[in-house]
C-alpha cells in the first residue's frame, strides 16, 4: 500500500452513474488515481498502511470542478465596459487586448487560475484567440502558469482572421491571416498536446466566433483538428446580434452555418448556445456536440438565458464555464453551479435544475464536453484523483439540511483541500504551491501596463 492517501469522514458525492452519496465515506488514492470509494471509514488494513490521511469531517467531498470555457488573459481587463452588450463590449476592448504579450498574459492567467483553483476548479479550459505580432509565446506562458499552480489545462489555440474591412467585428490590427492561424494552430498542438490518460495539458483548435473568423478558417480547421486528433471549440449562438450577423451574411442561423462547415460532432464544443431553437438542440444531441454553459457572463452581457434543462433532456453534453473575467469579474467556478441552478429555474420553473443536476453539469458534464469522461468528473476507482473538500463548518453553512445545497444554493464554501492527480493544489482556502500576494502584484502591474500602453 505504498504511497496510499486516505480521505475519511466527509459527505462524499461521487457523481457516478447511480448518483451514489456516502455520508462519512472514504476515498483512497494511490499513484494519482482513486483506488477505492466506499461508505464509512476505510478498511483497517488500508488505514494502517496509509502514508497520508486527511480528516474530512464536516466537509462535502466532490469531484474537482471542470471549467469548459474561459479567456484567462481577460483577468487584466476586469471592470471595463460594464454596461454593454457583447458587440459593444468587444469593440471597446479589442484595442487594449491587441497590446497583450506573453508576459502580461502569464500574469493574467496566473490570477485567473488562482481564483479558479480557490473555487474548486481542478481542470481549466481556456480559449485564447488574440495573438498580436511580436507578442511572444502566449500559449507557452499559459501552459507554464497552469503547471506552476498544479492545475490540469485544456488550452485552445484560438484565432481571428475576419477584420472590420472584410465585414468582421474586430479591427484589422487584431486579426491574423487565415494561413498563419492554421499553421500556428497545428504548431500549438504539436508543441503542447498530450493525448495520454492522465495528461495535464491538452490542446484544441478554436477559431473565435462566426463574426470574427472567415468561413475558410472554420472549414479548414475541422479536418486539421481531426487529422491531429484534437477537439474543436468556438463561440456559438451567444446573442441575437450574432444570429442577425449570420442571417445577413450567410442566410442561415449560427448552428446551420457551423454545421455547413463541418462543425457539429462529438469532438466539438461551443460556448454559450443561449439562442438555440428546438431543431438546433436536436442537432447538438444527435451529433454529440457539446456546450459550455456560462450563465454569469450571459447575464453580465444581457445575452439571455441558455436552455440548460432542454439541452440536458435532449442528451446534449453540457459543462460549465466561467467565461473571461472581463464579462464575469467574479471568475470563480464554484459559484457558477448556483448561477446555473438559479437561471435555469427563472427560465423553466422551480424544478428545472436541482442542485445535484447542476453539480453534475459542473463535473461529469464538463468531463464529457472535454472528452475525458473516463478520466475525470466523478469519484470512482480507476479515475484520476481530482477532488475537492468543501468546508461546511463555518457560520455560512453550519446546520444546513443538505450539504449539496450548501454548495449549489449557499455562498461558495471555502476549499479546505483540493487535490489534482492526488497532489495538494489548495489547502485551507489558499494555494498550496504559489504565493497569492505575488500573483496579485503581478496582475496589478500587468493590468496597469496594459491600460497605459
Ligand atoms: Zn467566451
């Protein structure tokens, strides 16, 4: 039993297929993987042999939360364009975003990921799509920062190649050529993508959105990703303005358009999907196309309320996303569980989103969206040991009737312990491997430099 880690005494929510929950259960970990999950204390031979033991009394134990959509660099532009819809907000921010460098992005990514980690996120999906000329190795910088904190990363190599002079939304100075974007996407996959079971870094290819990339870039990205064995990601059906853009330019809705360029499939996930028709939802379900649901960002930009319950009922894979912090200054993933539950109820009624369903979206849903449902997303023997112990002993949660409601309806509990692949990433609410004051200082400096430039 060398190297055995035991967690005992917490309310363990496994998120397995049966929805098993174990009051005062145990989780045993060895070699970065879960080897046993069960009721009560661990068997005595395990207890005698354990090298590390954690007392989880008074905590809720869940799988690590999985973020399926973010723009980490936007940590540097929180608080801008506070009262705008998406298109006005983007136009206000593009010029500043066009001055980022690998150095400033690294600082922003550290701040964004520190906040994600402290809110129970073990796997970070990022969508980076602005690569100014001469800005250095931006993706390398993001990969480095995730490694420093100990988080699992799904980086995407995004792109924009449809500038304003061609009818796109971004200014010409913010875009790349189609050929450069395709080549850089392939280079990023070859540099950073790890297909192995316990990969800490994977890469997907992610042209930004229908109104910022050419049809050629979308059409050519799909076979490129499939040839390289990686997933595809983009924004879709976020706003009524995007739908109007697609109607005018392509004569069809966003889902039909993305379908026409080969972008529906079980290797594709799209952020937002607020304005899906019933027919669109049926297409997503039939093809296994995934969705990153970002309720706080959708509210901040007044984009609308995504049809979470109808998507789940149809069998669409759905995960949660914080989205970039410029449209969600909160930046915590744990609180998106509550946001998803509340907004789904506003749209479809009081029974539309029980907290356990919302937690499942945040865990197994995200794992499915990222193509990792065999590796992460639930607490089951054989899976990677990515998990969170939420402290429910403080005054906010003491005495609550249901520990899962504490997380899904109450204020976000402190993360008492978060393990990624069995290693400590957050301990007693603080980063275990990095100095948060140092990160805060770097964020402040980089944001100031960006604002001044
Ligand atoms: Zn986004």
